[in-house]
């Protein structure tokens, strides 16, 4: 199994933990979301510049924000912002919240 595949598996595992916690009664599972965020961040950093995204990672992220907006009633705004940030990192290859690394003229 390649390093990219191992990182993708970690994303899937973190997503499964997040989904399980999301469907339990109680507050929004921020700790489990943070685990998912970190797993995707590590995947994005390791695969930066590659032309392809692992199919399972793409499936995990595709529509995650919309799903949270529709299914969960109490999703903190910072979580939705973080989901959008992850999408940009993985699919577009940049961090929309980079501070201090702006291109000249911005």
C-alpha cells in the first residue's frame, strides 16, 4: 500500500468516527471533526501538486458541507468554513486562509 493510500485510509477512518459521532445525541462532535480535519490536512499536504485526488478522499469531501448544512441542525459556522477550506486544499491545491504568504500585490 502506497503512502498516499495509507493517508487516504486515515481520512476514511477519521470520517467514519466523525459520522458515528454526528449521529449520536448531544452537541456537535467538534473533537471528531478536528480528527477528520487533521487527517485531510495531512493528506492534502502530502499530495500537494499531484494531478489526481484519491477517489475515496474525493468521495468523503464531496458534498460534506452541504450534508452538514442539511442534516445537522447545530453546526458551528467555523466547522462549515473549515470544510470549505479542506475542499480548497484538496481539490484546488491552495489554502484560502493563508496569512503571511499572499502573492505580491495583494
